[in-house]
C-alpha cells in the first residue's frame, strides 16, 4: 500500500532549513522519528524504515517512514510504507524487522490497538513487498500467547537452516521483562517455545518490567542478544538514562530453545541511544543503527519541535567482538562523506582552552590520536554545550552536556583504562564519540543558541595530539 506523503504533511511545513537539522544523519522531514525498523540490504539497496508520527512531535500514532541508500552514507527519504488504518494496527504500526524470502521483502511489525475500553491489544503482523518501496499488509500472523500482558511487541525474524525464528519483546503477567521465542517453517504459522531470556532467568535478578526491541544474531561464533530493557535502576555510571539498550553474549541452543548468557552491557554510554537494530550488510558485516533519542521528559526541550520535527538516527555502525566485548565502529563508507581535510601532526595542549587552525565546524568528523601519555586530564569542548574529558588518574571518561536553555550540566561517564584515540562525528546538533576503535561509544543530541562551532582543547600535565578533521558532505536527499 502506498500512502500519499502529502496527506500526513498537509498541516505541517517541511523545514529542511532548521538550524539544528543534522546534515548527514537521517531525520524525519516533519513529525517524530523513533526506532529504526526493518533494517535490511535488499536487491542492492539498504532500507531503514522507522517509527514515524507524521502529524505531531509526540508518540500519539506511528506510521512506518522509509529511507533508502545504495551505499550506507547517502540517504533518500521515501514515501511512507505502513499507515495505522486497519483493525489490527489502528493505534500504531509499531516496530519490527524485515527479511528476504524468495525475492520478496517480508516485514513483521506490531499492530498496536487501543480498544473501546481503552485497553491495549497487540497483533504481530506481516507485510510483503517485491521491491521494498511499498508494503502489502497481510494482517496478523501471531496472536498474544498466554502469560504475557499486551506489552508484547517488536518481532525480529531470522532464518537458520531451513527454519525461521522470531523473538518478541514482552512483559509477563508478573510484570517482568522477557524475550519470547518462536519458530516457523512457513513464516505464517508460529510455534511458541516460551521465553529465552529475561528477569529472573539465566542467573539474572529482576531486570526490568518490559524488554523492548530484541535482536539476536551470531557474530564470530558467539550469539548476541540485543535488547532494550525498561525499569532498571541507575547503578553508579550504569543505566543513567530513562531506558537502556545493551547486549548479552551467549550461546543460543536451537534444539533446547535456551539461551545461556553472561552479563548485560550497555551499547552506548551517552544520553541518546535506544532501540538499536542490526542487519547484515552487502559485505557480510553486521551493521547497527539506533534511534539517537530517548522517550523521556527531555523530548519537550528539543527546540526543533518549534519547526515541527524531532529526533534522528545514529550513523550506521559495524559490530565486531573483541575479548568478549562488542565494539562499534562507524561503517567504512562514512569516509566517502569526507571533504576538506585539515591535519595537525603534533600539537601541544596547554592548561588554557585553545583552538587549532581549521579544527572547527558544525558538520565534521575528527580523528584524535593521543601521542603522549604524560597528562592527568584531557578536555575537549564543542561549542558551549558539550565537554568531553578523560582523567587518567581516576580512569573516568565523561561527556558533559549543558541542558538547553538552562544552567544545568548533565554527565555520563564510563571507566576506561587507557585513552588512545577518539573518532568523533559532530553534525550540527549531534555528537557520536567512538573511543579506542569502538571500545566505548557516547552518543548525544545537544542544542545551543550559540552559533559558535569551535572545538577547543585543554589539559593538565603534558599532552600532545595528532588531530585530523574533515568537513562532511550533506547526504540526506
Ligand atoms: C521502542 C518502542 C517499541 C514500540 C515503538 C513504538 O522505542 O516503544 O517497543 O514498538 O517504540 O513507537
């Protein structure tokens, strides 16, 4: 079905000129964007569908919006592919995934329904496509099994051998978050095998009241379960956002339908990262995109809502495992967006904040190599809203953000034994910091009235750096 993009947009004006709109990150033309959905490489094109409210900058309804790319760095905004207008999805075409089968793209999503009594109903639905550009709804293929509340959503489907598998994010009737596991031989009849992970399972204590957006895949011989649990309490430098997204490394036993796993690790240590989804890229690599946002109070403070839009995606990242840790690197294709390069092979940093020639800009990539280790504290400031610091005596790496229109500084931290390099993507109102080749990542949105696009450095002790900066091309079409 094709939705006329004009229809949802009649009462909104597209505002490409918004001064906070990123230039190489996917953002919605109007309205609200949240989770990436149906991320797939299909017939020579990447598709990132996404949760979209085209009418308002809130979560009151959800369509599936759509971006395509031939190369992972230039993204085209396409016509919306799913609208919430059927009995099984009329309160929202919620998140889901896509697979390829016999030359067709097949999407699975959650039909969210609020009935006349105001109660929630949930249907896992299928929609198919020959070319990936429009989806034909086939209706529900899975109804809510016993034991779960209607917070049962976000189907992720994959194939192993000749069998299809699905996991769904759930809440049990005891209000514990879990991942339910299903199998099918034909994609339409699904057998429920119960939960494979969740609160009080596999050695976990209580671990949240709902698990959203699960994803399961194998990487370098290990199985990874990514999930977004809700209801974790902050613990030191962990779990400081309203909701978390992270992963368990383990082993999926398809015969016993069990998943044994280790501890939960957050994927991103910044302020804005949720509901990631992965797929396999054209080169066989495991790729990830995530919503660079959070469904929290702070949404109301985004100045972009004055221009009728809010939120965006992270840049695509490539996953790998090293020493039982998931590393995330920007996909190599991002280097195609680099234009004018400025390089300082060796600069000495002093105690006063200092700007280096040509190292500034509001849509840039930087690579910073730490050349000397004889320093206590390294600081970097981006405009007047962001400060990045590493204290080599406490091993604390921190990202401090000035809350928009306030004097409040918020901080996210992690422990890092050593800082050797930073790969930083700044895009108008977004920052993504890849530390030590992707060992840790911090992602955040930030807003400032100040048009200053300087990047300043300071340190305590002796520090020299190699700094390379590229201006980045606009890549959203
Ligand atoms: C995660 C989520 C999903 C749901 C979708 C609705 O952000 O809450 O669980 O399907 O967003 O937009």
